[in-house]
């Protein structure tokens, strides 16, 4: 301790502290400072406070994290050696901290420091940094960070889930310099790479999005329960009557099977759900009410069963009240002095909303109920539900399908009520593997204290099971009501042994070339499309890893022949088609196919052997043509956008035509390749169209090709700005690189021809993005209200945003918004967004996430336009509310919520969540006087929209919503990009030189989900006299996308509240 005190005394800011105070400060901490490298997150915003930190060396930055991957982070301040920082009055951190230069620091127990501070506050006050004080209104933090609504309920931001699961969920903070190299898409949430590249932005999504869920989950459950009971009493009172079970009478009871029948009929009659719910799903809805003590079993059993079992409503007085009295008596609901708070009787919309809500949360209750059962008591249907849930557990993402199915049969559930509970101590024998389903835990080691915190989705406890060793750390709960998935040691080790026993390794020259997993389906499990049609129900193999050419050979020889015309495509075959560009470029794949096609037969003196060779040659040609047929039909017209793939069709046609003259039995093969050639010619005519104008000076052109894809030859008429404030329009082809654009513009510059030029985007926030020389499709990558500059390298620092980048000063859309109804606006948004979505190829998602530079010739222009549109609609909602006339502001807010309601009906989730995020922008959400004037029913509806963006359980509410929708629908593409990013960053592409095909399967699942959302027919146009004007209006919105400007507008409407 003497050495530590001596070192602290040498640090300038601490020299004024007395030695006794320093000794008291260090008396309860480890005297060996922790050394932490750059980039390590010390704690996250929202984490429980456990320590104060004394920084002895290095630098730490405090910041507010971004809301989505790739979003901006707001730096609060940088702390240098001598800083003593932490929280005093709150139990959770109000910001995050990251090491920006290798640091050494001492952790001081929170309780110890607070006790010391209470005694010596006058001596310590000038030396400490109290983080919550930095966010107070008296300090110089930007005003947009302060939420002024007294009823604001912050929802946890969407985590940027990292690979290791330890402190990896927080985006990095902002670092200098004031500009950075590298491209960025116009959408902030695209990739984790952009998270680092966009690090100097001034505002982050986490600080500008504020969810104000004024109705709690418990209150909503009680509300739904009251509604269903009221409906049952008025429409089917005969269900509640005296029942006699084993000669014992029970009054006011219902029978489980009758309850399921009634709720199933109710959901059908009100049209609340498409597709129809199953009895199993209805049981989950009743289980939810049972878990929340709204119904109960007559003998207090905890599981709902669809049988002749009796239940009753718990609140016996609820049915005797009026509907209005029941609803107004629920605590936690909205309070409002509106006589229309609750209608006298529930409406059809109320019932539909209640049934939909229960159907969304029901699977979660079923999941818990199933996990409490013994493995032998779980039905096939229950095992399938558990398996589906395990697919979204982060800690299990790297496991194979068969291992997940094995886990579904044995995995258990633990629930702990109180924070501070110790799950196990260091040194104890290991008995279970744990996966955090809800909550977080501290990991502490003797002598070092808390070394890290594990969050939802992380796992722990495997090491002791694998090595049969004592626990290496103590695990303590940080949160109340924590939930865990558990796997018993015996089951864990058995599954490990089974994995090895079921693994088949094919070797050549002593090296693994293909690793297969033997598939033995557990009882009740089904893997649709994953087995060859003639092998379903029997043992088969799935590919885990292999050399690219060996995997292709395995597909050709085991899967292609088994694929029947019109049957669902084999999953492994489809996986390879969708993901091959990651590890097998198209030209290389085509070369492998040509080599397989033309394999020469060995000469055989035996005529029977020669006959076998002939059959093998014909089979090889049939397999290659069949594979190509499946490849083309999977990708459609996008297949022909690849020059190598396009040329391969013609080349293979010539080979088959020639072989048909010498080999018998090739007529069916020739007919198929001829059909493919015809498809190629048809696609060539489509793709040979005149170049279309995609963007006209930064706005979507009426000549844009959607729903057809953007081609490399299409152009954008882009305004190019120069450092002397002049500008000119330049038509830019999509395939032009940044270097080529600079050369095209060089003639307009006054600089020397030898000057090195740069292409720079200047955003309305002041951020500058310098594009790489090889970047293409640059106009579609620009953010809203950005300007594109061509300047010399030494002029970059002088570039600043212009006044016109702040957006409109008054609403330019108010008259059209008033003239056109919410339903028609939602319909026209659906038409445009469907066109943009249909034009986007799923392979563009891979290109965007893995890196544009990794795929020369492939440009995700259509994805750029789709994400640009998401941003545009989001800021449109924010801008229109803030710029509306005072007497029209509530009306505008109501209209956007109604548009979102119709968008949900239309299955346009892009519009739904863009508007939800736009209205949740803190510039709008803080306007308490506006929200208070909104009808309660609409406020409740908007709260439900916000709840769909809840990131817990890997965005389970959103995934449950999509599972209940049938295609076509427009998905929340940013979440798909987040999923792909997590899979790519968290799993290696190669293991020991072999392609990790389990990773490819996970990626293909996301791409498959993207494809399955698409319609296969044209979106119907809406007959209306106002259609032309509406279409022009919804194609391009004038918006404010500068958060500082939005906050200025917000404070003009409702000034900040000052503390007394």
C-alpha cells in the first residue's frame, strides 16, 4: 500500500490529498493496480454500480453509447491520470466508460467510497468526477441528452452483441480526428465496421431515442385478462359454472379444453390472427394468464393443460364491475382526464389487440413451462418450440443443428428472485452449464474482486464440466428476477461424446477434406428440406466443414439427384448457392463445375465396365446442369448480373450441344440447358435496357428502375461541390470508382493536375467521410442532406456543413398530409417500399456486412436505397411533428400513429418501425404537453409499437410478430443486418483450412428469411384520384436529419424544465 500511496502522490491532481485520506481510500482495495488495454469497456450504461475508479495512468473516455450497431456515440469527457470517477446517488451507471489509451487504475468498493465520502466530502469534492452530475442541466452537456418528461421510462438500447459476450455489447466511443477514411452507408445501423468508422459523429442513436412505454407489461397483462373475462361473461357465460371433480364441487370454474375452444373461436371471429392459431399456441396464451395469477388451477397447479381440468378467474369481483371500472382500476395504466378513456364495452379492435398481444407473449410462457418438465415428458411439439427458441440464444449460435436439438430434449430452467444471490462459489464442483436468459451476473475471483459482468445471452460454467475441475470463479446475480437455461453435467458430457461419435471425417493424404455430422433425428424433430427426399426418416449426413471443392462434389453426388422437380429445395444445396461467394468466387465455382462435367472416363477392357463409365459420364453432365438449373431458379434475374455466371450458361450449353451428338440419353439434359439459355436471353433483353436515372440530385428519381434492380450502367445525377463554394451537376455511373469521379471533376478545379484529390461526404452534423479510391455506387451511400465534395487532400479540414443542410424551416408537406388519409398514405408507402425491397437481392446483405471491398463487381446499391429510405421515413415523422403548426401538432402525431397502424396491417414493418423510431426521437418524445393531449387508445397503441422494438431475448417480440405473419411482408432489414453481423463477427469462416459450413448455414438462414418475405407478384396499385400526387409526395420527403437542429426545434416548442 505504501508503494501505491507513493505513486498516487506523484500524480499532479492528487498531490493535495493528505496521506491519511489516501490510505483510507486504498484500505479496502487490491493494492496491485489493474492494467487494461485500449478499447476495453470498464462498464456499460445501465450496469449496476459496484466500484469507484482511480486512474493512475492512461486515458478513459466517458460516453453515451449508440442505440444500434454502427450508430454514433456521444463523448462526454476524457479522463486522464489522477481522475477519480464513479456514481454517488444512483445504483446504475448513467454512461459508459472505455479505455482510449492503455490504462492502470485502482478499483475502490462503492460502499467503502460512499462511506468515506460522507465523512470527508469537503476534502474529496474537488478531486472526484461524479458521472451523473455530468448529465445534469447545469453542466455543458448538449441539451438533447436531457429527457424532461417526468413519466419517461427508458428502455434498454439494442445491444451490439459482441463475440465474447463480455463487455462487448457497447459501441465504441468517439475518437479524433474530425474526419475518417472509408465509406459508410446512408443508414446508421448497417454494420459493426461502420460503428468504428463513424466514431466521430456527434450524436448517437442511444441518446436520441427515448421509449416512453407508459403502460407496463404487468398492467397490459392485467388489462388483457380483464378484457377476456368481460368478453367471456358477456358472450359465453355458460363456460363459468359449478363443476364436480372426483365428487368435489368447485364453483365458478372453467374447463381447460373449453377455454381453448372459446379463445380459438374468438380469434377467428375477430380476424385477429393470420395464419390461424393452433391449440398449442392458445394454451400458451392461457399459460401466460396463469403465470400472472389472473387465472388459477382449482388445486393450484402451475401448468395449463388443454384437457378436462378446471380453472377459475382469480379476481372474482372483476366480472361484477363495469368494463370501464375494471380497466380504470388497473394500476400502471395511462391516466388521462378524458371521458373516452375506456369505452363502455370493448371494441373489436380492443379484442384483436388483446389476442395479438397474448399470442406474442404466449410462446415465452410455453417455453418456461416446457423447460420445467422432465425430458421424458416433453412432447414432439414442445421439443420443436424449445428448439426454435434455442436458435435465437447467442451462446448456442455456433452449435450444429443436431446439438441444438439434443439440447432441446434436456435443457432446464432456473429462476432466481433476488439480486445478490450466489449461484456458485469459486472452488465448488461444477454441476451445470448456465446460459443467461434474462438479467446479468458478476464474475469475481478471490483477491481480484469482480473481473467482468456477463449479460443476457452469455454463458458460463462450461470449463469446470469439460475439465472436471472446481469452479474458477464466483457467480453473483446483479438483477432481480434473473432467468437461466441450464444443462446438467451428465447431459453436457453425453452430448459432447455424441458429437464426436457422430462426426465423420474424410481424409486425403492424411488431411481432413470434409467433415460430416451424422443426423439421427430426435423424437418429433423435423428438418424440413434438409434431407434428400429419398432419405427422410433415415440416417443422413450434414456438412460441418470442408474444402470448397469437396463440398461442391458432395452436393453434386448426394443431393442434386435426389432433388425432385417442384419439391422444396434441399437446405444444404440452397445454403451453398446463397453463401458460396463468401468462400468460393463465382468464376472459381464455374471452373469446378466445368471440371466435374468433363471428367474423362478411364478405359475399361470389360464392356460392362465401359457401360458403367458411360453412365457415370451422363450422370456427371446431368448433375452439373441440374445444379445450374437450381442455382438460376434460386437467384432469379440476379444470377445474370454476374458476368462469370452469365457466360457460364452459354458455355455449358455449347458443351451439352456437342456431347449430345456423341453420347446417348442426353436429350432431357439438352432440353433443360436450352431452357436455361432461353432464360438467359430473356434476362439479357431485360438487363440491356437504357441506363436509368436512380437519384436526381440526391432524391429518388421517378425513372428509378425498382422493382427491377439497379444496374452498373445506371446513373445518378449528382451535385459535386468544390471548396470555393461552387458546384456543378455530374452524371455518375454506378460502377464509377471514387478515383474516376475525382478525375471527371478535375477539369472544373483550379488546382494543379498533379494535386491528389479526395472525394468527401460532408453530413449535416459536420461529420466528414473520405471515400476509398475503389469505392463504387457512391451517390447511393450518401446520407440525407449530405453534400459530396471533390477537393485536394489538404482542403479536407476546411470543409464545413452549409446552412441549407439543416433542412426545411417549415413543413413543406403539411397540406398533402392533411389532404390525404392515413390509410392511403400507408398504402402508397407500401407500394414504394415493396418496389425497393423487391429490387434488393439477398446477396447484397452479405456484401454489405462482410465488406464491399471483398466482392469486386458486386455493389449493394439497392440495399443502400432501401436503408436510405428507412432513414428518410424515420426523420420525416420527427420533422413533421416538430414543424407542424401548434394547433395541428397533435393531429400530425395522431396521423403518424395511424399510418403505423395501417402499415402493421399491410405487413410493412419497415414503415412501422421507421415511424416508431421517428416518434421516439427524444426531440419528439420529450414533448409531454403534446403526448398528454393524445387520446389514450392511441398512446397505448404506440406503446405497443415501442414494445416490439424491445431488444431482450434477441429481439423476441419482433421475431414473434414476424412468425405470425405470412408473406409477402417487408421485414425490419436493419435487424437482419445486425444478425448477419453478429454471425460473421462471432464465427470463423475457416477452421484449419476448411470452410466452416455451420457458419454458412446460419448466414443462409438469414438470407432465406429475407427471400421468403418477398412477394412473387406485382403489388396492386390503388385506384384514387389523388394517387399521382400522393405517389410524388411519398417518394421524397424533405427532412431535418441534424439532431442538434431537431433539439432546437423541440425546445422552441417546449422549453427545458429547470430544477428548483
